[in-house]
C-alpha cells in the first residue's frame, strides 16, 4: 500500500470548493427516480442521463469525484467515449460503489447487514484497471424502538472496516459510509446519541483492521430530527450538534468528511453544510457527497427529453455551485432566489 498516494487522492476528493457527486444508484433505485419523472428505466436512458451530468460545466469546477454504479463504470457515452474518461477529463476522480446492498441480519429483527466482501479483492483489481481510484460502501443503521442494537452496529462497522482494509490494499481510497437514517419520529437527541455510538464503533473497528485513516474519506449523516418528528431543528442546531458529535468520535488524521444528504431537501443540505463551514474549528475538510440533493433538480428538468438536456445541466450546475459555496462557508440563501 502506498499511503502517500492514497492520501493525495483522499485530499483531492475533499478539496475546498469541491465535493462528490453520488451517482451510484442501483438499478432498483434509479428506476424509482425515473418512475417519478415518467422515464422508462432502460440501459440507454440511464446512460444518457448520467452522460448529461458528466458533460455539465459543474464537473470541471465544483465536482471532485463521482461515485458510479457498476453498470455505469463500463458504459460508453453516445459517441463511444467511456464515461469514466469523461469524468477524468473534467479533472474529477472516478469512484465505484462496491457494496452489494442490504440483507436481514439473522438474529436481529428489523436490522440489516451490508454484504459484498466475498470476491471484493478481485472486483477492485478490475475497477482500478478501468480507472476507479476510490470506492464506497454504505452501512445502514435504522432508528426505531429497541433499534439499533450494539450487535448490529458492531457487525456493520466490522464489515466497513474489512472493506476499507481491502480497498487500501488495492490502492483504492475507501469512502466509509455509516448512514444513520432520518426515517422515523425520533427526536434529534436520539439521532445524536446513535450517530456518536455508530462512529465510535466504526473507528474502533477501523483501528483493529489496521486501516490507515489518512487514506479514507468519511461519509456520515448529519445530526438531524427524524422525518416524522413533527418539529425541525434550526440550521444552527444541526450544524453545532453534527460538529460536536464528530469531534467526539472522529480522529483528526481523517482528511475529510463528505456528508450524505439522506432525504434532506436540496436547500437544507446546502444550508447545513454551509453553517458547519462558517462555524469551523474542526480538523477536517467538510464537503458534500450528495445524491438526491444534487440530482433531484436536474432529473425534474430533464424528464427524459433530449431538448431538456441543457436545462438539466443548468439545474445541476446551480446545485453544485451552491454546495461548492457551502463547502467554503460562503453560501447565502439569496443566491437560490436569484437563480
Ligand atoms: P443521498 O445524498 O441521496 O443520501 O445519497 C448519497 C449516497 O451516496 C447514499 O449512499
């Protein structure tokens, strides 16, 4: 393992003013997104949609890396250029989602384990050859009555750590993503408590599996109220509590934090990131690794029509620019209305 090279990639992924586009929806998830805009979920439509994102101006200025789904990594643009080459030509790092989704965790009702470790090493070799320089693995932690349990959190943290160690051995930077879901009616205190427990457990497992923290990027949730909680926390409260939870659990050797949006509205996700960077006082770069909060607007603008490609690219450029400003603590709500 060349840790200097891994660290250089990780630093590039969280370069101030830039962030990561999560475009790694599985075939099932992208079908849901396409259903919502009335687009048939064919391989060509998936390619055309992702190609329009990768050819947008934002790629050169605001997007440090793109997380791809396996299918996309092997696809070519309409003119025959591999999509990975479009991404690299824009100066952005191609990455790949390598987990194989969730399965029920035996003995733990209503809890899941992320699978995909078997043969991961072989898959990484092929992904590297095709141009991927980082990977993503998402562990999912739900909050409900009696959930999460310590056993399920530990199993998921262990899998994340095994994944991260295998990636580093193959010269690929692991994005370590333990997502505490927003689903449910829980209070922000409960999200805070669970997020701290999960991060603490994840870093213990990373340590035991000898993962070099200088060569990872952490992708956590923010500390927010459950969607059904009935009251929203202020932007300031989310920012302060998220920073405090991370400071208590995440070692400063980690180069950067790239948040998931997790069901926040586009503007909430931007405002929260901006507030954290305005407050500052933490040792890591803090940026975005958004899926929905970057893509909802362009998907709506595109609606599967070739004549809407330019409008969709403008919508994507706008969200990417807003989040770029937020990664610097320079965003203002007025910029949204102006657009
Ligand atoms: P969202 O920003 O839509 O949560 O997606 C990010 C991601 O990659 C989740 O795994």
